[in-house]
C-alpha cells in the first residue's frame, strides 16, 4: 500500500522486474485501466492565463484523475485551451471560463455543467465519471 507521503508517485503503479544476472529493480509506470483497443476519454478545459478559477479546476481535475475507485479516470486526457489564442473561443467563453467540455466520439464537444470551485476532489471525480457514462 502506498503511503500518503509519496505525493506524485501515488498515480503510478509499482512492479518488480527480474533482470537476469542483476538485482531486482523497481519500475514505475502510469496506471492503465482501459484496454488498448479503447480510445482514451478526452476533456477540454477552456481557460486563460491568470484565471485562478481555471487553475483551481485544472488542479482538481488532475487530482480526480488519479483517484481510484469503481469509476477510474486514469485514462482521461485533459487538453487545456487558452481562449486568448483563438478569437472564436474568446468570443464564446470570455465571460464563462473555466468551461469544461467532453469530446464525443465524432470529435464534437459537449459543454459540461459548471463545476463549483468549492467542490472537493471526490465530488469532481464523481461528476466527471457520470458525464462519461452519459
């Protein structure tokens, strides 16, 4: 069992690899709970530099992705888009950021309901997992 003090290593699995004629060595690799045949699930976070709400949501999302449980999110890919780099995004989201969108199988995006900055990581995890089940 990993202790809480491990920090960034908590999102990695631990395995032992036997190398002939050498000592056993520890190998850390990213956790993978999706089959190699399935595509990773994708989220887009529309943000801009200096947005503390955006930065807070990004941190909570990364923490939520590393939680284990019945609905793991380890395979979720988060793309952060700076709305100031695209006039269409800026016009659409300038007063709404942070905006979180789920990328659908056809490549289109579905805007998800706004997540309160006061939500804990566990609740963010549950809401994102529920969004991917729909």
